[in-house]
């Protein structure tokens, strides 16, 4: 019988996809984050069912128009991100630059609108439990948007240095995945905060 | 002294390994010490630090038992008692039991898998530093008179600002939130390690049961810890910025905290206990000289325990007025967990029953002690799972007896089995058997004297969390007995320490495989070289060292040719950078080389920055953005691509 030898060069150094450790770590990170966001939404509804007036008496239903437009802005940033990643996959540095930069700008618009929206609210976290919940959910999510913006700036710097190539684009990819997650997770939060008081 | 053993091992390694050694060695000096990332360095630090916390928590227990030895003892005033009790529970659960199991996983799982290191070594180091900073913060508060005093469960309203002003509870809430980041990092790392870095040929159904257990523990951490983080963050927000999550007068609800806490808290007990199950299943075969009975049943039962334990949390809340129908559901679910636990017990009994030969060494004694005590704790567990009985004994010493039987019987006894079993691998020296037997018997007898009477005290109506009691209650004899037992446990711990110190000085030299055990960690020298395995072993059975001659005979590292009747698979790796083999998730087929990161100071610096974010929040909220920004800068520097060309 013989010994099978796999020489070092025969095995690739994998950087992406389900064969790479980083991909798994990333999925698990998203799992953790999902539990946290899920816990926030569950807490919201727990307090809602335990309370006889939620949102508290005297408060109108949350305004819909501005947050809805803002949600669309956030979704658009995800599309821009996707476009950038697809461009570099095909070797287009310009496409990558356009995609990354647009996404960053849209995320900054989202944050600014959020700031305007929340500075106009008639209550804050210390007014009542409803306020604590809404501010925490929005604030926690906004902190995530800020994180992806900061991360995006680092990637942006590398983009302008021309660091990425069709082969070497894990940075773009991972940053993009997390970006999409932050966008997607906003949608249940959006429904909880802005629609659930109207629906039930 | 460990220096000396390492030097010995280096001399023993073949000259071809010299380059590997240089690639994998931790840099010397104080900076090197702070930048170490190798899994065995970090794992050992976790274990030693956790044992230190065990010692501290034990001293706190002795203080409480001394106060309770007789009625109306004036040793410890009520407030201080509450603080000590809270610190004991918090220390034992958060700072000892979980980290020690993570440490065992970080140290031994890569060895059992034939890997050279974990997938993200720097993340490992980051987790360790976070753990240390959280522990130092909590104890700094305690020593400066700012201790939490609402019990390890920190229920509001007691834990709210109105009732417990001062920094103590703030420190608790922030330290716990912060600490759980460390547990989550370790969990992510362990899952990825187990899924992607098993030795070639190690399909999932050949994984050692300890590895199964660590896998389940890690998944449980991932789903449970975020809940307690959420709870403790809400508590901190209520206290620090006047939020109202738990304040009923402003539409909040104190029970929300209990739900969040126990959604974590019940699995927490199993996070501690599942690795202990793995230890038992992995230690047993070496001492009964046969493979484990019911491998598949044991693995499946471990996974089931993990799942079911998430559906039990309300049994801690039977007395809070939850609807009876709900309580009934959780009572039934709680009894169901006895089934997978029972399967495990019977598989071990069958293994012992059918032993080829029983080797009565200290690890086996601790395993048998575990089986007995855990069964007793399990029985009282099934008892309190029934709602009417729980109403009677809730918050009495019956519960204190129950959970110490499960926690000490179910986790500390297996832990000691593990310490005796793996000490030779870590240090190259055997622990002494005679001192080990003293250690075991004192602990076993002391434990039962300390905690068995508490069942009766509970039935006699003694509430938990009281700093003293009146003479006429009839509780004093059993309390005195319990205190004597606690001191016997302390004595047994002293024997353990003595044993460790003596062994490090002049214990018998262990060799690669002193117990004749079947798993891969024994196929490499003790202590292993920094790269663990010079040649990555390949595996063709569940008990490779018993069935693959080339592993049992040769010292991998010496570069011996494989045994003729074997068909080993050799995967070549580069020796000038840190590489290990990546294998497929289910079948363990080699599919990539994983390039690992090198020692670095960034993990420590990032841990300090994260610490500033959390702990600074207590001083002024302005420190939160500052800390967060520093964290971000640190992380960016850590990940900034170098010209090595494989990062990012
Ligand atoms: C080494 C021997 C130990 C002794 C003598 C001991 C003794 C005690 C005592 C006297 C209490 C206070 C009961 C009360 O006032 O209500 C207590 C509480 C507790 N112990 Fe231990 N203990 C020991 C080890 C452990 C270990 C290893 C763990 C966990 C792994 C643990 C976890 C706890 C917890 C969670 C509490 C509840 C604290 C609270 O009520 O908030 N103990 N223990
Ligand atoms: Cu429980």
C-alpha cells in the first residue's frame, strides 16, 4: 500500500465562499446580530402586550412618509454596493469607485435624515418605556449604519489606491455582505416601529 | 520552570522542525508576552485565569459559610453578605465556569483535530484580554466598596437606581455585557475551527465526543449570550440614562428582564455542563480500555440537550404569576431534558460495565463521582420542574442544594477529571496519584456534607440569600454541618494546589501518551511544540491512536516513515509561514491551506479600547464614542493589508 501525498501547491489558499473560514465566521456573526435584533423586536412586543396604551396616550402614530423614503434610500445604498462588487468582479475599477462612493453617500443621507427625524420627536428614551424601546432600536441600528460607513471609508481608501482586483476583492465582498445585512435587518425594525402601531 | 520543559522539548524536536519552530514561536520578552496569539498560550491563560476566579469565588463561599455556621453570627453585616453572595454567583458562573470550558476547548480541540492553530488566532487573544479587563473591573469595584448586591440574577426593581444607588450595579451591568463579547468571540472561533479544520479523514462521525460537546456549547453561546447582553444593556440604560424598560410606572415591565435573563440563564447552565459531558465521554475510554459505548447516541443526545435547553427558561419563573398553561408547557419540557441526560448516563454505565480492565486513576474517580452527583442533582431538577413543588421550595436552600449538585457535581468534578487527565499534555509532567486521591475523596465527601443537608434546610423553610437566622428555627445543626463540608472542599482544593506545585517541580515525566489514550492530542509530544504537529495526522477511525499504527508508534515530528500497513495521507504545508489544513465540513477531505495570523499587540489594544467604550459609559457617556472610535482605528490597523498578499 502506498502513501498519498498532497503537495502544498495543490491546495489553494481560499479567501472566499463556504470553504473559507472567514465566510463561516461571518455567517455566525450575522447569526449573533440577528439574535440581538430579534431580541429587541420581541422585547418591543412583550412590552406592548403588557401595556394598556402603547404608544402612550397623547402620541400620534409615528409619521410614515419621511421614514419610508429614508428606508428606500437605505435600500438603494445596498444596490449601489452590489453594483460596485459586480463591477470589480468584471475588472472595472471605475464601476467599483462609483458603486462604493454612491453607497457611502446614500448611507450618510440616511443618517442625516434619521437625525432630523429623531431630533423632532416629542419624546425621548426617558419619557416612557415606549420611548426607550424606539430610541434603542433605532439607535442601535444607526450605530450599525455608522459602523458600515466607517468600514466603508477604509475600503474606499483601498479602492482609490487601486488595491482590489477581480481575484483580490474579499474586502469588498465581506464589507458588502455586512452592508446588505444592516440594510435587510432595518426592514423588520421599520415595520415594528412605524407600521405595527397602526396594524395592531 | 515551564521554560525548562519547553527547552527540553525543543531539543527533542528533529532538526527539520527548527524552521517550523521559528515560524510558530511566540516572540520573546514582555511585548512578546502581550502579543501572543497561539491557541495553546491563549487557552492556557483562559484556564489558569478561570481557576484563579474559582479560588476567589471559593473564598467568598467560605466567608458566607462561616457567617452561616451559627445563628446570629455577627461576622459579616447584611450589606456585605449580599455583596459577597452576588460576587460569588457572578464570579462562579460568568468568570469561572464558562471561561474554563472555553479555555479547555481552545487548548485541546485543535490538538484533538490535528490542527496547528485556530482559524483566527488574534481574535482568540482579543477574547482573552476582554475577559481579563471585565474581571479586573468587577473586582476593582468590589475592593473599592462598589459591589453589586442584587444577586447574580440582578432582577429589577431591586437592581434599579432607586433601590441600589451607587456604581456597584452599573459595574455589574457593563462588565457582564462586555464579558459576553469574549464568550461570543471564542464561540465563533470554535465553531469555525471544528467545521473547517479537522484532520484529513476526520468526518463528523469520527470527531471525539469532547469536540461534539464544544461544538454544541459554542452554538448555545451564540444563541444565548446576546439575550443577557440585551438585558444587561437595558438595565444599564435604565440606570445610567433614565430609560424605562423595567419601570412599570412608565409602561415598562420588570419581568422583561427575567425573560431575557433566563432565556440566557437556563442554557448557561448547559453551556457549562455540556462540555463536562464531553470530558466524561473522552476521558472514560482510556481508563476502561475500550471505546465508548453508544457514540452516536451520545453525540445525538448532546445536540438534543443543546436544543431542548432553549425551551425551558420559564421554569425559573413559575412563581412570578406566569399563566398556568404556559407554566405547564415549560414543566413538561423541563422533564423531557431528563431523557437525553439519561441516555448519556446509561451509555457511560454500559462503557464502565463492559470495561476490558479498569484503571483506577484519579480522572476516573472524578468521572464516577460526577455520575453519582449529577444523577442526584438531576433528580432534584426533575422535582423542581413540577410547578406545585417549585412553589413550595422556590428561593429556599433546596434550590441552592439542587444547583450546586448540578454545577459542582455536573461541571466541577468533570473539570477536575480533565485537569488530571490533560495536565501531563500541558506540562509534560504527571500529577501525583496519592495526592490526587486525597483531592478526590476530600472533595467528594466534603461536597456531600456541605450540600446534602441543604435539601433538608430548604424543606424546613430556610430561604436562600439570607445573611443570618434566629436560634429557634432548628436550622443550626445542619448549617454547621454544611460549613464543615465547605471547609473540607477547601482542604481538597489545597491538596490540588500542592499537587500542581510539586508536579511542576519534579513530577514524573509524562511522555507522549501516558494514559494510552486513543485521540490525536496524545500523538504529539508533551508539551507539544508551538506548531502542535510537524506532520498533520490523517485519520481513518474514531480512535486513531488505537487503530493506526503510524500514529501510535512514531512521534510525529521526528519524521518517521509511516507504518507499512497504513495508508496515511500526507498534506504538505509551508514551514515559513503559519499554515494549517482546511478540510470539508462533513467528510474532512482536505480542500485548502489556511494561512493564519501572526502575534500582534493589536488584540490587547483593541480590547482596551472596547473596555473604554463600555466601562467609560459609567463615568461619562462621552467616553462611548471616544472608545468606539479608538476601537475602530485599532481594528482598521489590525486588518490593514500588509504586503503578504493573502489578507483581505
Ligand atoms: C466550592 C464550593 C462552594 C460553596 C461552599 C458554595 C456555597 C454557596 C453559598 C453559601 C451560596 C449562598 C446561598 C445564599 O445565600 O442564598 C452560594 C450561592 C451560589 N453559588 Fe455557590 N458554592 C460553591 C461553589 C459554587 C460553584 C462552583 C458555582 C458555579 C459554577 C456556584 C454557583 C453559585 C450561584 C450561582 C449562587 C447563587 C448566588 C445568588 O443567589 O445570586 N457555587 N454558594
Ligand atoms: Cu433552568
